[in-house]
C-alpha cells in the first residue's frame, strides 16, 4: 500500500469509526492519532482533529488533539536533538535552506516559532526537525510549541466540532471558509516575510 492509499484512507468517517472501535481505551486513540502525525506529516491533521472534536466533544477533543500533537512534536524535537549528529541525519544539516532556517531559528527563538506553529498550513514537522538540529534552548521551543499548537488545534477543533452543521447552515460554512482562508493567507505572508528576512540576514 503506497502513501497515497494510506492518506486517502484517513477520511473523517474512517477515523470516527476507528475511534469508536477503540472507545474502550478511553482518550488513547484521540491522543495517539495526532501524535503519529508528527512522525508522518502526510497524514491529514485537520481530519484527525475534526474527528476528535466530533467524537469527544469540543473541549475533550481539543485537549486530546493538543496533548497528542505536542507529545509527538516533542518526541521529534528531542530525537533530532539527540541523534541529529549521526551520519544518517547529517545531510539535513548540509542542506543550504535547512541550514539557513536553523541559523534563523537560533537567533530569533520564541516569537517566530510561536507564530509558525499557530498556523495549520505551516510544515510543522520541518519546524520540529530544524528546531531539534539547531542550538535553540529547549525551553523557548517548548513554550512556543505549547502556545502555538494550542491556538492552532483549538481553531481546527472549533471548526470541526459540529461538522455536519456546515452542510445545513450556509452562514457558518461561509464563516469557516473565511477563517481557513485568512489563516492560509496570514501563514503565507509570514512565511514570505521570514524567507525575505532570512535571505537578507544571509547576505542575499
């Protein structure tokens, strides 16, 4: 089974069925699914968070998704922090763009990381890896991760809490579309500005 088939399997209906099947394990399915997305970023985080909000309610669904994605991100960060010097991973540090991003993260710390992690369209897996390979201290990274993911996961949970109403309430559907578009637009502008800043600071 290739990646495309795996990704296509992760629909809202299938994830809700999976959560229901393992309901006896309590919050573990709701925490585990967003956690593995940190290691497999091709999985649709939106769908996983939607499913948690639908299955467990807004607040519990948000909490399980937040705990899962924060736990997964921390594992990725500390994995690359500990083993990033190994030969297998050295090619990442030799990559010119990744090196620029690493240096930029080291110099600017909490603020930019927080903003990057607030937006669902940011490649969070790359941010976690780069932070782990960089010399940023763990505490600023952890604080940025906790705050940024809280904003992002709650936004998605709120949208997905009553997903069926999107098909019956045109006004709410329009509001959701506007919110998603604004998040995407702001995220792209921040990404563009960060790229320009990195280029200037690297003498380009």
